């Protein structure tokens, strides 16, 4: 029997989930989003997410089992609803307004026996302390007795062709045993493996642990890169050497900063929760925040020094920036560390030109010129800086043509190349 699925939010998390639900054939899917322009693009069969090809979207629309809409009433009668809205930081504080707004819209549509799942990344306690009360108030029903509620953290990795939605193990949880069973049944139909957690708080914390682990280790190697430069040591060779140990070590690599929705944001959710509930700092997270947030400053500092050694001032220099997105071979530019690098270069008086074959429409300062990564652009630049190492860049050609090539990803070699 076909069930009705409502997916609230049609972004990097919600749209792949909706497409997978159509693919398995057990659901009629309503994809709700408050952004009417986004919905119009989806209705026209135009995907804005690299993990969902427009042909896949067109097939879903043609099947009659996917309906994108900006009208919440179209979600009425759902059997399962999944909330996949953003959870940004505002001035360092978690902003749950999108979750709260989604619950206010969805709550009146909750019926006996229906199941609601939160996938948005958030701090432990959100599902039971924020989501449950709103849904109960708006529906007039009792959670756990008249409808089911659970949490299952998203694990979408934009651009990853190996680990996709369906073959990435899925953590699932419910506020009680019956809810956990309902949530598990739903995701068992969608993914190859579910891992049942004892409760939403444990699942919420697990998601934060995943990204805090990466955040802290990236900060460690970023700080080591800065120290190694001053000591005259090749940190990249040292990391490669350490990585030959077959146990007790996992390699992480330096870069111009962290980006995406998860790593720059998620650890701060955990740090905020610990400080608010327990009254003390989560010190590793706050140190990692400090290191990673200042990496764009360090990149610009190194560029200034590199130009100075070549008797060139940054003021008036022409700088070609390679990459806008936070991740190689991806169009995802959320929280990209490239943006603060560009802003600082402009403040120092540089003429900035940017090449990125993946980034589509992107809000940049009007002084920035979008170009292709050609030999002529590299030759005309006073400095070329590689910030995102897309495979589409011919790095041998660009490094060979550039008078000064600053490589923050250790992907190029040559006489003009300087590594982070």
C-alpha cells in the first residue's frame, strides 16, 4: 500500500530524500518548501543540487508521485513527515526558528498514527523539548500515544558518489519504543542499513560527535601547518609519514578553513548546549573554532608575505583565486572559507578574479570578476591561490604559467609553487 510522505524543506537534505522515496516506489511524496522560487524551479524539472540530476527530478515529476509545493495544506493526510530545514548559527547562537516554524506549520496536519521525524542537525534535547511540545499543541494529540516522533540525523555528503543516501548507514531513534519502531520501519524502506539508538538525545549527540571529531582534527593539522612553516618543516610530508601507521591514526589535512553547513556550525551547537546546561566550556571545540575561523586570515597573511618576497605589494596586485565552493568537485558554497579570503584581499586593495567551474550563481562583491582558469589568466596574475582543488583545474598548466602560485591543498608542484 502506497503511503503519503511529506518532506519539509527541499534543499541539500530534503530533495535527495524525496527522490529516494519516489525511487523505492512505496510513497507519494509532497516536497514542501517556503521558497516559492525554489519550488517553481523544481516544478520545471530544474535541479539546483548536484546530487540530484535534473533528469532524475524530471522522472520523479513524470511518475506523478512527487509534488513540489509551497502550500503546506498539500501535505495534509501524510503518513510520515520528515523535517529537513536549516539550523544556522546567529551571532554564535543556535537558531532553531526554522525547526519551530516547520513544526507550527506541520502540527495542525498531524493525525492519529502519523509519524514525524526531525533530520535537521541540532543540539541534544531538541526533539523532546522543542519539537514534541509544538506538535502536541498544534495537533491536540499526545506524542507517543496518538502519533509517533523521532530523530534521524542527516548524513548527506554533497558530491560524494560512493556514499549516497541509500547506502550510508542511518541512525534512527524515537521518543518511545513505538515511535522508534515506526521511524525504523520508514527508513528500512529507504536505506540499506538502519542503526537504532536508544533515544533522540543520543542520536542528536551522535551527529554532533561526527562533525566535532572532524572539526577538532582539522584544527589540529591547521595549527600544525602554521607552526611547521615557522620551523621550516614540510608538514605535508610529515602527515604522509604518520599516515603509514596502520593503526591508531587517521590522516587529516590542512586547508584554508572549514566550510559547508556541518563542520563550521555543528560543534558550536554542542558547545552552546554544554555551556548553557552545565555552565562550563567545551574547550576543545572552542579552541578548534578559534583556529579554523582564523585560517582565511592566515592564508591572506601568507599571500602578502609571498608577494613581498617578490617585491610586490598586495595593494594593486592582481590575484586569481581558484575555487569558490568549500569542497572539491562540488557546487556547495555554504560557509565557504573562500569568501572571507576574498573579502580580506579586497580590503587590502587587491584586484581579485575568481574561477570556479562548479559554483553557479554566487553573491560576490561587485569588484570581483568571474573568469575561466586559463593560462592567460594565470600569466596575468601577480599571484594565483588554490583554495578549492577541483579536478577541472589544470594545475600543472596553471602553476607553470603563474609567477607565484600559493597552494593551500598541496596539489601542485613547480618552481613558482608555495604550499600552505
